[in-house]
């Protein structure tokens, strides 16, 4: 299956943005988000997920119309030099001004709210 492209920009409340609401992480804690971003798994943009298409484990079906990958997570991956194995998983571009540059910054922002 081919994955959808990432959103053009991180959304305003993307947890990967430096200006995101402190502590707002949705379904995962900071360590879980970091582990996911350091993995090879695609990350969906929360604003594009159809909640009616999420299964009991909280997983979204990548075949949803309108679903996109998270640009904030893609930029974070580029910032930390993470290259997922699949070319379909979005990365980049580097942007250390808008998006966190390392896991310590992300954790500090969200856990010291």
C-alpha cells in the first residue's frame, strides 16, 4: 500500500511544534510519541483522521479519504536525522525553528507544562 503524503505544514496544534500547547499530546505520552517518531512507522496528522474509522486499539485505517501523514513528525524525523526504511514514510524538511530538534526538547516542553 502506498501511504498518503504529509500535510503541507505542521498544524497549529501539532505536538511537534515548539509553539504547541504544553502537555497536549492526545492519545500518547511524550515517551510513546518519541518512540513512534524514532520508529519506521508512519504517523497520521490528527486533524485528518476520521474518528469513525479508528479501531479499538486507536489505529487509523490508512485508506481513509483525506488522511495525511503528520508534517510535524516528518520534520522532527529530519531534524534528528531519522530515515524510515520505507520511502513512503514522510520526512523533512529540516526546520529546527518551528519543530523540536531532539527528544529532550519535546519531553521538556510537554512534561514540564
